[in-house]
C-alpha cells in the first residue's frame, strides 16, 4: 500500500523470512525499515495527531462536569440527579473496553478511533440541542452520556493495540505517555477555555467548542492520514464478521495467573477511581464550597501538574525496560518481531 499523493499513510508491511536475521525486523509506518529516515516524519505526525485526539477526547468528556452546576440551575436538578448524569457516562464506558481492543486488533486501532471520534464528536456538538428537545432533560442527558461512554470506551484499548503493533518496545512507554498526556491537556484546555466560555456565553458554548474541534480533527485525519479505501475495507471486515486468526488469540487463563497483570489491574483501578472522582466532582465541590473562587484555578491547576508527571513516568518506564530490569522478550522488538522469532503466539512464554 502506497501513500496517496500529498498525504501521509500509516501502513504496515508483513514480515518476511530472512536467511540472516538482523537484530530486529520491526513493523514500519511506511513499508520500510523502522530506522529509515523517511519514517520519522510520519511517525511524528501520527504521534502529534493522536496526542491531539486524546486531548479532544477529554475536552468532550470533561465538558459535562464543568457545565453541571449551570445546567442544574437551568433544569432544576438536585445533587442526586446531577450525580446520575455524571455517573451515567461510566455505565457505557465500562462496556466497550474489551470491544475496543478486539476491534483494534481486527481492523486497525486508527480506524476504530476515527469512527468512534466522529460519533462522539457529533453527540457532544448537539448536546445543547438534545437538552432542549423535550421537557425530559434528565432522561435525554443521561441517555446521551451513556452513549458517549460507549463510544469513548473503545479509544484507549484501540490506541494500545495500535501502539503495541507499530512502536518499538524500547520507545513504547514514552510514546504512550506523550499521547496519554493529551488527557491532561484536554482537561486543562476545557478547564481554562471552558471557564471563560461558561462565563461569557453560557454552558452551551462549551459543548459546541469541544464537539466542533473534535469533528475538525476527524476531518483532518480522514483527509490527510487515512484513505477512504482503508475505511471501506475495515467496515467490510466488520460486516463479514471474519474471525480473528489463530495466532492473535490471547491465552487468558495463563495471562491472569501472572502477578504483573494483576498489579497493572489494581494500579489502573486505583488511578481511575481517584482521577474520575476529581474530574467529575471537583468543579461542583469548589462551586459549592468556595463560590467566589475563580473557575479557571480549580479547573486548571490539578491537570497542569499532572502533565510533567505523565511524561516522566513514560520516560522512566522505557529507561527501566532498556536497562533490562524486568524479564521479557528482547527489548526493542514489536509484537510482530516477537511472533516471527518465536514462530508461535505473540505472547511467547507470557514472561511478564
């Protein structure tokens, strides 16, 4: 597959056997060796694009928490009803995590991200219209938030699938931390700009702002980084329901016996609980406890501090991996290389 004229393309070349194997035969972004100079601009373009995508994901996600106080005043919600609207996002969010990773493995994470972003960007942009569609404001907002959760739930699993296939292991953690830092940037952006929009133009403007930017991002990715043919092929794979190949099946029982897997699960659970409690309720808490406080302070400061911590954690993880602190497959290889070397499942030995 070759790039369209004037456009970038993120493609993967199948591994081919070699008589004399080099240290690493990794997947590339352009069909060439990963260390070729031509691959760097596309890699940088995709890293920046995914960083912006994660930023906009959290712009849309944090719009409702910032607007909840004003919407409660307009629609007469009490704290319990506001809590239902805020928590309903996670009712849908928890249902599509595994689905997102599965679809990312089948059709490509970038396509899953693009299709889902076009949907939740549209829902975010029309949220003010939905709120005034009928007198059942609570039911409409709850339903829209559940749908938002379903659509956004596929993002990070698809992103993980994408990076695991196309980024070297020795660079994977830092790349993920860069892209993941978009969550803090997005919350920061909505906290800073959203506070001003809320004060100047009302809560509706925040949804128009975040939803409109998301749709612009979708148009950019579709226009310059992906081709219509790729999306049609991906949709065709889903429509035909072709099963996942044997080598891509995951040995779940063996995987869940590993202490490292449970350590990751517990740490993710703890981090998500604290993060989303702050994300959902911090604006309401400060509004009720410190009514004279400036909104941009409590909507900006926590996430401003989180950005360098996120980047440092990725740098530290890559450093430890490169120093061979943990056991595992040879550092620097992608899953494709590991599979080719072991001539078996992409989880050789499950040495976690």
